[in-house]
C-alpha cells in the first residue's frame, strides 16, 4: 500500500474500503459510533475531522494509522 501523503489519499482509502465491505456511509457511522457527517468529511478530505473520530472510523473498517520516520530512521 502506498504511504499516506495527502488527505485526499486517506479519503480514497476510507471510501474504497467502506465500499469493498458493502457499507454505506450511514452504516459505517453506526459501526464507528460517529456521525454520518463525520464519515462524509473524512471521505471528502475536509479539514474539520477530529483525530479520535478518524481513528474510530479506521478501526471500524479494520484499518490502522501508522506513523514512521522518513528516510529509514
């Protein structure tokens, strides 16, 4: 998987995974215990998303966010 470089890339990953799992935005919101508007914001790369909300959505999809040093450090 390509490394995360833009909010748009993260949005596409979330949208694709949700669709691959056969969920609509409402279902994902229910599973993640977040608002439908939050799912919409994440999938549209809007800046007004709380980190805890993003992490709940990722967890509901079976995804995780990893942070690594650049350049092999």
